C-alpha cells in the first residue's frame, strides 16, 4: 500500500536560462502547496556548480491529486512560461513508502 505519490522531476535548462526559470518554478511550487489540498510537499533543489540542473521533489496524496495539479492555472502558467527555457526533462512517478516514523506513532 502506498503512503502517497512522489513526483521526481529533473530539468536541464538551456544555457543562461536559470534566472528566468527560477521565479516561474517558485510561483508554481508555492501555489501548489498553498492552493492544492492534495499537494503535501514541493521542493526545488539546485546546485551552484550546475545552475541549469533543477530537481523537483513533490509529494501528493495520490495520483488523482497529481492529475489535478497538472490542470491548475498556476501549473499551466509555469508550463507555458518555462517551455522555451527547458532543454530536457525527466519525470518519475514513485509510490511513497514512509519509513521515517513508526507506524501508528510519532517519530522518536
């Protein structure tokens, strides 16, 4: 049984596109966790050594919550605005198995 859906996305941006991409993904992430009840987490990971590599770590309650996410106005705005900035992307949908805390209790 799954404890949720993890969406792991890696973007390779076109050279020099990181500065334009950053506010677009930040707005999408913020709206996702603020406005979508099924979005539990939306993290953006970067490294100064490779500013054109952006990794997203998102957690949704289930596939239906993610399917809703890709129909939202903030996602569609991000997709339209970021399209010309992206060289490639990979998306992985993974079942979440939470092991960090004991079942039925709080973390120690």
